[in-house]
């Protein structure tokens, strides 16, 4: 299924990444500090943010390769993973926004990371799936 680089195809393959990056760049430095401030004492805000970040990274390190490998072997392809991950990501946003405690934020962060990495694992394989190897650099 490899094809030469075409603007619309490259745009479509990268649009999902843009959406994930925009959401992460809004959540991590802007939204999470505000949410954490509302549920922990001021003296432990930075530690709480660090804990959320560390747990999120641990989830990503474990989950993303698992889902990526599963999407490689799936008879239905990558689309089911992308759809389920997207639905779960959208469902996790209100959980994060309305978490009543740090424990709630932690659970919502873990769920959001699971959802996000359910998208990212299969998403990383779309450029090799749809473009010729000579086009990888231009598409990236």
C-alpha cells in the first residue's frame, strides 16, 4: 500500500498527531497544575504534579508497545485501536476535569494515558503502512 508523498495524505496521517500534541501541551503545563492546586495542599503541589507525570510516563512505557504490537497483528487493522482509544480519551477528559481528589486525578491520569497510548501505538505505524520508505522523512 505504499505510495509517494502527497500533501493531503501526509496531512491526514499527521492530523491526529497534531491533535494529541495540542491536547498534551494544554493539559500538562496549564490544566493539570490548576487541577492539582484545587485538590492538594500548596506545599505538595509540585510533588503531586511530578507524581502524575511519572505515573503517566510509566503507563506509556508499558502500554504503548503492547498496543502497537497488538495492532500489528490485528486482523482488523489499526482502526479499532484508534477508535477505541479516541473514545476513551474523550471520556477521560471530564474524569480529569471533575476529579474530586488527588486520588481521582491519579486514576483519571492513568486512564487518560492508557487511552492516549492506545492511540499512539498504532498511530506510529501509519506512515510506514501508507507511504514508501523514501517518503518517511518528508511525511514525518
